[in-house]
């Protein structure tokens, strides 16, 4: 093993083996708090998931980053199975999602900063709980988390969210694991970036998701200027009668920030999966973005977006 590695659900892998990567996905979501309110989030059919991942692999895809964190529908055993069966490497997260995906009396609100830090570190170093902290006992598996996630909503950061930020950065610095975040339509992405800088996070291992939903080029530029990376995943979401803001942002920014932009699909709804009878399917980006980049004379940056930048971002820095 070389010094640079990423942590897949099946173990540590040399970073050079990451290959063509989607940087924000939802691969397995079991029946859980999120699916109780959003049944369209249920993604737990191993055969269908394997079919979709296998098509991605056949087209040249090699790695996907799963983004459902602690007590939010994770199933490390199923993630490992679909990874083995498809050949696609999967990076699994620890961390905490938006408040709306947990009940009001959830332990996230009562755990201290140190307790949250210890939980995240245990997921990374000891193994993800087989029951995803949904049972009264913890049975850690051999499958370890390879990144830490947090999420903020539309409101100004609350003291509770600031506690999550501190715990995430604590675990990040203690383990060397990268950080990935959720922003609501790009809102507060700049505030996230500045807070990570203030807390001493390694900004070249921090990626903020959904920032293309903010649309504005100058706002995205301000976020990137802090030193974090951004992940765009709405290329297929814009309505036919409006501009594709994701593609416009890439065209406007990739030359100035060639090493800070990544892409994914964020297909949390089963209606997006071809194997579930939906569309556009996981293959969408790999089938469309290289052609768009070539058309705009930007094809030299395809490898940056899907290989070089994820390789740096999702590698452990310790």
C-alpha cells in the first residue's frame, strides 16, 4: 500500500486505483427514519443496485461515493455485497445528515462534541455498526467509513450544527478522513467553507455538494476561492425550458479551478434508477459529460472532474 489511499467499503485501496468516480451518490438506503417520510428514498434491492452499478462499471466507472451517514439507512453488509458483485468501489460515510431526517428526540441532539467525535472515529477506524445505531447494541463490522458527512439547511447555523461541525473536523484531523457536505440548493456553502477554514480543516480534502443549485457563477467562485472543492449533481435536473446551470458553471469555472470541481448524480430517489424502472439512470453523466466537454473544447478537464480531483479529495491525508 502506498502512502496515498482511499478507504472503500471492502478495504483500503491505492488512490491511483480510484479511477472514474462519481462524488455524491446514494447506493443503499434501508428502511429508516428518512424513508419513513420519503418512501421514494428506499434503495435496498441488492440485485437492482448491482445491475445499475454493473452498467456503470461496463462504461468505465470505477468508484462511487455513498453519502447516507450514521443512523440514516446505512447497511455496510449490503454495500459490501453490491461492491463485490459489480466491481464498483464504494466509499461509505459516517457523520450526520440534516435534522429533518431524524426524530426530534434523536441522540444527535444530546451527544456531546466528544461523544460525536468518538462515534465518527469508531466508524472510520473500527468499523460501521451492522445495525447503523438503530438497535440497543452495537455490532461493528469489518467495513469502515471512508469519509465524514455533515449537512446544513436554509437557516443560519445553529449552536447544534456548530457542534456537528466541530465533531466532524475533530474526527477528520484525528483520522485523516475526508469531509463531504450537503448544502440546501447551495445555500450557506460560503459560510460552510469559511467555518471549515476557521476550524483548521484540511481544505483540499473538503468537498461541498449541490453548490450548482446556487446557479450564480460569482458565488461559486467565492466558495472555491476559500480553498474547498465543490460537487455538482444537477446536470439532469434542470427543466427543459431553463438553462442548464450546472453545465454553464462548469464552462465558466473549470479553466480557473481545474482541481476543485467534481460531479455526481445524487440519485437518492429510486425513480432516478433505470433498474427500478426510472430515469435517467446512473450512466447519465458518463454518457453525456465527456461529449459536452469536447463540444466546448474542455475535454482535457474530464479527467480532472472525474478522476484526478476525486483521487485527491477522497484520499486520507494521514
